[in-house]
C-alpha cells in the first residue's frame, strides 16, 4: 500500500478524535496481514470507491465503544446497542469523510459509502485487497485499530 493513502487517514483519525473527544490518539504498532480478522467487538466498515478502492475498518472493544459514545453524547452507556453502534458508525463516517479531503489534496478522487457496523469477536472481514495494514492507536479511553484493505 502506498503511504500517500495512509497519511491522510491517520491525520483524519487524529484530528477527529482531538476535536470531538478531546483525545490525542498515539499511533502504536503496525502490522500487515493477509486477511482482516478483528478481535474487537465493535467494527465500523467504510467502503471507498474511485481512485482508491477498498475498505477502512475501525475496530473498538465494547468497553471503548461505550466510553467513546458516552463522551460524544454526554450519556452513560452500558450496552452495545443500536444507539452505540449508530454513533460509532457516524464517528467512522466523519473520520473517513475528512480523510477523503486529504486524499483529494493529493489529486486522488474517492468517495465513501455509508458505514456498515459489525459486532462480535474474531470477525473475519473479507476484501479484494491482497493484504491488510492494521494500525493500532492508544488513547486514555483504551486502544483501537484502523485497518486498511485498499486495492
């Protein structure tokens, strides 16, 4: 995967977390996998079309998803319900939308499709990409992964 795709997505993740949640995500380890298997319970899948085709997947533990939505809404959350998954989908949508702006500044035309939310553990998310780059981020509320399956 070309790093020019990666940097705008990481920058958008940092910016949205700082603006919406007052959190500064610290980039942790990166790994390349043949397929995307997530060990986190709340997964937001955003498809990309245009010059860049593939998916970005934001993966959060149930505990972190509840904390993030509590911070977004000002309400205490205790269940990974439709409200929580909808809010997490919107967070992924905002990050990805901001990333497309950064990609367009590099003369890459791309659009995003509405988010899909998948809950559960050990989920295998298939894509057409030959490999998946997973970047782990750490915050005060916990850690999360952003995976790139871009063709």
